[in-house]
C-alpha cells in the first residue's frame, strides 16, 4: 500500500481542498502519513495569492523534491500555484511528476495511479473558465473535532485590480442552500461546535444561483442546527453587507459578533484604482452601523500599503482611519505586484522601502489599538472555546478571535479542561497581543 504525504499551504479554502483530496486518497485504500520521509507520494497544495505565498510554496516543493533521492517516488503539486504556473513549474523543477489545477482535485487518485503505472509527467490543469458550477466534494476533516470550515461558494466576480484570484479560482459559483445545510448538519453531528463560513466573498453568496444575495437566508437555516454553538463569518466583501445581515447578526446568539471585512484602503482615489466599487464613507458607515447594533462586535480587516499611485496624503488618510476607527483585528500587507492583474501595469509603482515604511507606521498605530482593546477586557468573564494545550497553558478563543489568524486566550492549567470545551474565563492579564485568563468555577455550556 502506497504511503501518501499531503502538505496544505495557504488559506482555509485551500485547507478544504486538501481535506477533499485526503478523503479521496483514503477512500481508495491509500495510506496517509504525516512523515514526508516515509512517503512514496508527496502532494503539496500550494498558495499563490501574493509574492510571499508563492515563495513559501516553491520552498516547500523544493524541500520535498530533495526526498526523491531517498524513499519518495512521486511529487505532485496542486492548488493555486499549479493553476497559475503549471508549465513554469514543470520546466523549472524537474522533480515534479504531476500538476493538478484548482478545478480537478477530484482527480488526485487517478493521477497517483497513472503515475505508478506509466511513469510519465502528467498535467491536469484546465482553463478555469470551463467551470460553470461548483459542488463541494466529501472531505476528511483535518481541523480539530470542535470546529470546521464551511465553504459556501468558489471563485470570485469582484475583479479587484491587484488580485489574481478570479484567474486562479474562476467565476463565482454558489452552492445550493440545502447542500450547505446538509453538510453543516453532518459536521454538527460529528461534534463541531464552531462553524466558520468561508468563500472568496461570502456576502455575494447566492447572486449567481438565486438572482440576489442570500447569505442572510442561509444563516437563518444554519442557526437552526442543533449542536452548533458558534457561526463565524470570514471574507465578507463590504459592498454586499446589508442592514438585514447586520440585524440578523445582532439578533442571533449563535452568530459570532465578529465580521471579517477586508477594506484594503479608505482613500476614495485608491479604492477606485483598486476596483473596489465602494467609497471610504460607505465603509465607515458600515462599521458605525454594526457597532450601533452590536456594541461588542469585533471587526477584522486587511489593508494594502503602497498601492501604485498612493500619495503621502492617501497614506495619512488611511493612518487616520486606523487611529480613529480602532479596528480590533487588522493586518497590513505591502502591495504585491502580481503579473496578470490590471494593477501590474499601473504607472507610479511605489518603491519597496516606502511600502514597508508605510506598513510599519500603520501597524504601530494598530498596536496601540490592540493594547487599548485588550486592557479594557481585563476583569471580564468571557466564554472561551479551548483549542489545545501548549504544555503550559490551554489556548482558546472568544467569539472575538478567529482560529489561526487572531491572538489567543492563554488559560491557566486546570485538569478539568479539555479541547473543545467552552468555559467561562476571567481575563487577568495582557500578554502583548494575547491575553491570559483563568477558568471560573462553572462551564459555559
């Protein structure tokens, strides 16, 4: 029986693709190993969103390629990098035996068998434009028992000028509400307490299938599912955040008062150059309205520093936004010039050192926001879901922290606590971005 090692890189959407492939591999009686050195087949599911992600993907491929001198027989590269650069990868890294694009994950077992039988290079990359509908495959969940990602759509129709995703993932394709609900019910029956709703743009959900956005209607169905205690929303493009959605979030206890809303900039001039189709004023109004309805809401956003043509005035406007609106979770990325995007050809590209300097200035302002936010939480009792144990502390999260991307709550050891528990935790100390707490006498569930 062949042993297969799978390395998943990039975002949660990539993670689900990896879970899809693991399910197919296991269903076809192949053995999965977590040790690459004993594998006969290695699969790298890559990311290619920005320069750093591409570099990490290539480095991981090269590390596994070195194992072909030992036990490894076949190296397969899948995901966004393979969709975008299939020919270049095959040419530059001859150790690669097979390439699978983002539309053909279901063919992973077919490729493994074909490589074993024919010993020839294989390329399973199609033009992404051929994929007109999307159906989620069955998956072997990688995440811990108590939380899971739920992808509601694939692809993107926003065409932001800096972003290559539509060319890698294709046009927006929503899943049917009943299919999503059935999967969510299965996950809840298996012990999932926190469901993390994802897509390239979840607020666009349903427009292609139903003629109008349907995220609110979908959430109304998901909150009915027994066993689910938290529903978290990631990748909510601001243009389709409606009053109805905010009202539902405020009303439904199961929906985390947490909204991941990437805004990228606040200057109208730069937003227009980015193709964002929204104004800075409209973004601010969404934040104000959400906070009116949910005073305890936590926003997460991402910003881009040094976009082509960004002036010092544009940067200062963004800096003032960070200082004034005090977004609880905020990351800043220096603009990455990606070939194949409209922004790649824009004049007045910003020097790298200025991009980084502006990024650092924004993050310095954000650091003060985080300290202020965290210090206000000292003494509060909050519900914390426990993700694991680091040898000294349990690591957990409130509704205000998303797994992997946000800070954690470090909970003092108590032998009654285990992963997946939701406990009442008193916050007692600020540890930079993270917080330290101790369990109260009673469980929260």
